[in-house]
C-alpha cells in the first residue's frame, strides 16, 4: 500500500482517467517506485540498552532517544513481549514508553543491544523532495509499461531503452541527496 503519494495524486500528474487506470494498477506502480527510493533513505534507528514493563507500560531505554509521541516504532532484538511495532506514548530524555499488555518485567539490560527504528516511510510523508522523487520514478515506471515496445522516447525523440536501469535512481539523487543513507548506497 503506497505511503508517500496516493493513486489519485499520481493520476493527476499523469493526466489519466480512472476508467483507464484504476487505483490498484497505479498503487502497484507507486509501490514499485517506493521500493526503489525508500531503501536508499535514512531511517532513524536507535540502540536499545535496557527495558522494563510496569503496569502494561513498557520503558524502552534508547541510547539516542529522538523519538516523538505518537510515532510508530519497530522494536527488535529485545525479545517477547517487547518486539514488534508500537506507538510511542511518552518520551523522556533516556527512555520512551509504549503500551504493552503483559505481566510486569523488572528492568533488564539488552545485550547485545536491540533496536528501535521508525516504522515505514511515514518519516518522509509531506517531504516535497521525496514526494517529487517518487513521482519521477513512478512516472518512468508507468511510461515504460505503456510505451510501445517498452521504449520511451527522450526529448530528442531517440528511443531510450535504459531508462529503467541504474540511471533511474541517478535522475532523482539530486532531490534525495540530503536524505540518502551512505550505507545503503555502498551495498
């Protein structure tokens, strides 16, 4: 399911009607575009050094706690009942809270450290540069599917068979430069 842009927004950019291309078709294109762009972006993650559970309120001690109330956070590497996707309810300097229904658990160190990572692409919703990059990639995917023979013509009317290759991400790198994860580029 698309996160950054909607099928209606892409339809307006492409100038196509719903009778020709339904939401399911455009959502598939947006999902493909997001699958190309989003893994390249920085996703905030913090090591978890300790946890405790008191009265169905989990205390997650994160070393670099920069989460905000109501953000969706994926906790992993801690064990049951803490692992999973949770919504942050309270933020303090060295810990944040999430609601977990379970028996109380005394404070315990997490060795090796678990991780708390912002969930999905929600961090980039409303970010104009990321939205523009998704539009560019989604438009290229749409055109490659609908162009005769799968070849899109460039501005010089020459067929360009490699538009869906590595150069696709290169065309949006300038937009995404402040948000690119250097580790993702090297992989």
